[in-house]
C-alpha cells in the first residue's frame, strides 16, 4: 500500500523521501450561508406620473382665469356695505375665486417637473394683483388719506419748484416728492390719481423681485426663492406700500442688501480656505467661544470672484442707493447702514467703504439740509426714554367694534407667526451653514425702539425692515419640513398658502370702512379748494381748509394756499367739539367731511350713526358757517364773512 504526502512547504505533491514526514490536515471549507428568504413586500400600484404637458397649460390657464375674474370682482363688490370687518366681508365670490386661482397657478408651476422662470414670474405678478392689489382693483380710486396728502406735497413742489416751509416736517426729506413732481411735469399731467391707485401692487412687485434675488443668494435652488417671494407677499400685512417715501426706501434697502449678500458676499475662511473656525487637529479640544470669535474676526475674508469692472459698477450702484436714501426718508438710511455694519463686522461682504458713503450721506444731510429740523427734534435721535412707540403702535390701536378688534389682534399675531417661522428657519440655516448672521439682520431694526421714539409707525417700520430676511429664513424652515416629512407636506403647505393669502386680504383691508376714498370726495375737495379765497399770507388761518378728521383726500391740491387740512394750536380735533374751534377770528375758511369720517366715528370710536351730520347742524346753527355742498355724509361749509 502506498500513500501520497504533501510537502510541508505547500508546493504541491511530492516528498522529501522520508516515510515519517508529517501530513498536513485536510482543509475544510465553511458551508455557504444562504440568505434567509424575506417575506414578499406587497406590491403597490405605481402612481401614474402626471404628463408634463398638463403643467404646460395648467398654470397659464389658472393665471388667466384669475385675471379674468378681477373685472367681475370689481363689479360685484358693494363698498356701501363696508363695516368694521373691512374689505373682506364685502368681496364677492369672484374676488375670492381670483385669489384661489392665483395661488393655484403658483403652486401648479412650482410642482411642475421643469418649472419655467417666466411662468413663475407671471404667476407671482398675478398673485400680487389678486392679494395686495385687490383694493386697487375693486375700489374706484386710491385708498389711504396719507397717500392723497403726499400727492398734495408733490403738487406743492410742482407748483413752486421748492419745498414749502412751516407746513409739514416731511418736507425736510423732499426727494420723493421732487422726484414725482418731475415725473408729473415731464409727462404733462396735472394730477397723480392713477399713480396713487396702482402704486401699491407695482411697488410690491419691485420688492418681490429683490426678495427673490436675496433668496437665490441665501438659499440657492430653483424653487425655494419663489416660495420666499410668495411668503413675503403673504406676510406683508403692514401696508407701507402706498404712495410714500418709505415705499421707495424699502426698494433702496432691498437693492443694497441684494448687492451685499449676492455679488459682494463673502465668508471668513482659515488659511487653507476651509469655511468656519479652524481647529489644530481632530483630537484637539474645542476652542472656547471667545477664542473662536477672535479667530473669526482676525481671519481675513475671501474675495468675490468678479471682474474689477463689475465690482466697480456694483459699488457705484450701491453708493447711489445710499445717497438717495438719505433725503428720501427719516429712518430707512439708519436701517440700511445698521445692517451693513453687521455684515462688515462678521466679514460677510466686500467693499466696506460703502458704509462710509452711507454714514457721510446721513451726516451731511443732517448738518446741512435737515439742520433746522434736527436741532428742534433731537428726541427722535437720542430717544425720549418713554414707551410711546409701543403704546401708540400696539395698545392704542386695539379699539373699535368687534370686526376692528379681531382684525387688529390678527395684526398682532401675524408678526408672532413670522418670527416663529423665522427662528425655526434660523436654526435650520445654522445646522446647514453654521451661520446666524441672517437672523441678526432682522434683529438690527429693533434697536430703533430702544434708541428713539418715532410714534406708532415705528413698530410697523421694525417689522417691515426685518420682513425680507424673516421670510427667507421661514422658507428654509418650510423646505426642511418638506424634506423630512415627504411630499404629503407640500399639500398641507399649499392649503396653508390659501389661508395665508385670504388672511392678508382680511388684515390689509380691515380699515377700509374709513380708509376707502370715492371719486366724489376727491372732486369735492378740489372744488372747495378752487372756490376758497386765497389770502396774501398762505398760512393765515382764515385761508385754511380743514377736515373734520384726518381722513379723505384733504390736501391733495392747494397745500401752499390752504394748508394740509389740520388745525394747529389749542383746537386740533373738530370732531370732538367744533364750536370752541370756530368761535374766534382764526377759525378755518372752510370745513369738509366725508363718508369715511362718518364711518370712522361709528366703527372705530363707537359714535352714534349720523354724528357728523349733527356737527354740520351745529356749525350752521352757530351762524359762522354756511353749507356749500352736501350729498349724504359728504358735505362742506365755508365762513359766512368771506367773499363768495
């Protein structure tokens, strides 16, 4: 019997010739581990994809339908039924249908597999027209008495070529009025009624373009920037978009922010070019917060990759915006400079010399053009130390009937919702980019409440100045929610968009019972202004035309000859007790009242219906005035001792 050995060196069969060479044990292989059978997954029928062709015509069709419903909405809205609930209560089904179709057009194009930028832009314009622009569509002329008064400022400069003194403090910032006086004269027009009516949707459209550009820089993507633009429109209940300097000031502010966070944006980096705070090595302990801040401040920012000619052009345009903002509005330049200072401190934009341009523009304007005003109004800069802004901006406005109170509480809740969404978005933005600068940009305007008292309008300005950044951060929070919860969340967000825009129509139109203006009222004041004698002294009280309250188109013409419609001195409220204000020789030459003044007393101050007609009878019974016009609650009287 013979045996076969395996060589110990493992080089195959054969042997060394020794019978007693050890034999290697046979190699045994492990059995193959077969995977356990998994239970079959129940098959679900695959959702049939919606054809791309459906999206090509669905969004345009909805947008066209929304526009087609607007004339029907204007014809079916009964403004005579306005009460404390405002415009939303009297809008017909066509108006709400137009708003619903506009929202659906935006959502349909956003859900398209290949969203078209031109279509998204057109749908956004229709959405603005059906929400912010709804009062411009259904009301015959522009609302807001302040808009008509500012048109009177423009008329005053157009007539004299200079800002009149001693009429209104806003003439110390004449850039807006001079600009539109030039446009009016260049166009050969004598009044700006059409401009006043359509100014709100037009300027909101310009704002929205800036929000879209900002969101492109901060969020990226192709869909999120449009959501940010829609969210900005839906959260903008503040109504500072009427014909006014602050509306143009927001355009300048958003333009400068777009430059700073867009083509001029930068981030601090370590020498290796890695964003963030550098660490010595992976196992090293984390540096202290103070040291990380010092490292971040001392590390130079990187440079934008732009050609020098483009950088110079951007610097030039940003400087022009800052120079234009100084004579445009009182506090908007401070808001712009404050936000730029924050970006400069954290090294987030290149070209920090722009801040010097803004500061010098403000200082030069205060010291030269606005010297007389600021010398007598230092409290607006250094503050008065009281809580007048909060009291006048919030507490004093929560008055009126049930509709008025509900709408005004919604105005308080809306900023709270905005800030909650923005804080959630700031956390999302921090987790994604380790950056808290955006939320700081929204906080900067709050310092105005701490350093000066601007009155009730200050709270509105604070919310408005922070709204562009807040809406972008809120969009980041919603985008993170959709990514975590799936596409089902998009359906609920679309429904929320419908509710949001319905709410903004309710909130923005809540005061329309006494803010709406009718063509008859405009014609009434122009007729009274033309028939009231003008004395040599334009500020003489006997040449003044005064309204029973600060509403309506008072002051739209004849500002130089007849004043701005407000009494100065001891008698400032004719609506309370007109007799003491009309007994002396300094009484107004004419007194006017409108339907809006009557409704303001009823729905806001709880007066008895017909109270304005009772005052009319008192004026006539005093023997000092005679009726020159009356049609319902629209009436005018003039002094009996003035020539016809």
